[in-house]
């Protein structure tokens, strides 16, 4: 054996030291083996808990069903998104902003039966409806609003209603009393 150690370049090494080194290596490898064996046991236990009551084939079928459900959900989500986009598109033209003011058009003649009503969509397009009540009857006027502005001059009450619809004026007792 001494010739072998000499041939590999360890001829000057004592066999007792070599045996001690090999013993330490064996102990370290045994410790690693024990650690790995424990990990395999834990993994096996987890796998057994996961597979409890199911065969491997049924687990594969379950995974396939989950995959198919996922694909179906993605398709449904795309379809729902197109419906939602359509709703948002339609909502742009729906009246979303409202401003109204009641007033007495002829001061003490007919009470506060007259009103100005502003109806605007998301882009501040719409109209102002002014209904004037008098002893003789009721007259209604409509003025178109584009981007928050009217191309026709607005009366005082009509402007207040438009400002309320635009969120520029809050309802206050002072405005109501000024009428």
C-alpha cells in the first residue's frame, strides 16, 4: 500500500493520519446522509398528505380541470371587458351632471314655479332648459351647451343652473334669495 501512496504522491503520509482523515470524512458524509434522509422523509410525508385519498391519475385530472377553468375564465374576462368598454363608451353621452334652480320669474306674481335645469354629459355637452311660469301660462326655452359653454347668451338663472351642473357653484341660500 505504501507503493500505491508513493505513486499518487502521498508516500510521506503516515497510514494512521490517513486513516484518521478518512474517518473524519466518513463521519461528515454520514451526517450529510442523515440530513438528506430527513429531508426526503419530510418531502415524502408532504407528498403523502397532498396525495391522500387521490391517485396520481386523479391529481393529474384535477390539474387539467384547473387549467381548462383558467382558460375559460380568461375567455370570459375578455368578453366581459368588451361589455364594460361598451358601457363606458355609452356612458360618455349619458347625462351625468345636473344643475337646477327654482325662481320667481315675475317677483310675487306666481311663486317659485319657474326653473332652469342644466343637463350635461361627461364632456359637458347638453342643454339648459328654462321654464318660465306666469299668470298667463308657461313658456319653455332650450339652449344648447357644448363643452360647458352656450353659443347663446344665458339668463342669470340659466347661468346658475349651468354652473351648478359644471360644479362651479354650490347651492346656497344667497343664490336662492337673490332670485
